């Protein structure tokens, strides 16, 4: 599976949109982009995944560039509870989820 | 999303004893289950993958005789840490996924088990 690159940390003001970038320049055609987050001392929580079209659910939006080499996770109105480590993972069909270092998002009041 | 539970949520044991951790998918049938380990301030590291009724596949560097995995049913997998030592102290997290080998389905994670070996 392709590797991903994320910034180590980001800050966001409460109530503002949090935009978390992810680079996956070696992604192949059948690999999806997944986003998970992990709040301190808890198991990871699934957020969203997509192939090439933009996706939206009740938690977030996922914007994937046309060449699929990068994506952005958008939390539209960040709250203090969104403070967590966010993981961007590229996975092929049936393959394992392999976690990188992720981005520490700090939402501040 | 689907719910995955783990038991116990935390355990303290003496060095040399064995500890069993249970992982259950509560509202779906988990074709595949995964076990991860996470040390403080580090990311999750995949230990092994198991399919129901089959032997687990271990990642490189993970001792299969030390970390025994049993995936006896579509809703239950167990991880037994045998002859635990202080260096095995960690946060153990299981994950479950439904669907076959070509699945893009999302994996759901349990809340984790904090193991402390004295």
C-alpha cells in the first residue's frame, strides 16, 4: 500500500473549520484513502474513506485531488472534543490498515 | 458505526503469568480481526491478522508463540500474552472488519486494553 505524509501537528480555533492535509503521491488505482482519529487512550475511530470522488458524512468531508496524489479531511466546525491524532491511510482491497505517525490536531478555545 | 468491545479494559499482572484479552464484534460478523499494539507516544503497530477458523498471520518480528491468537467465531477473537514480562506492557487494540479478501470495508476498533506487567 502507498505511504502517506502528514504534518506532525496543527492548531485550530474552536468553531472554525479544521483542514487536515495528506500526501499520497504513490497511490495506485485501486487504493482507497481512509481517515481515522484516536483520542487519547482510546481505540481509533473511523471517520471517512473514499476512492476519487469527494465524500461527506455526518463527521467530516474528504476532498481528494483529481490526480489522487493528495487529500484533505475537513471538520467543518471543530470543537474541543475533536482534539485527537488524525491518521490518513491508503489501503488496497482486503489489505491491512497500517498506521503512520498521524497529525496531532489541537482545537483551542 | 459498528461496535467492537474488548475485555478487560485494563489488567495488571505479575511477570511470568499469562493474560487473555477478548475482542468481540457486537453487531456484525467479523470475517477478519486484527490485533495492534501501541506504546506510549507511538503509533499503532499491527501485530497479527486472523480470519475466522484459520490460523493467524503474524507481522514480522512478532512472536507467534508468545502472542497466541484464536479467532474461533465470527464475533470473537482472543489474544493471549504468554509468560508476560514488563516489556510487554502496552496498549493492545483489536479491530474487526466484515467482508471478504477483496473488501474495501472500513475496520472498526475496540477501546483497547491497557496491560501492565509488574
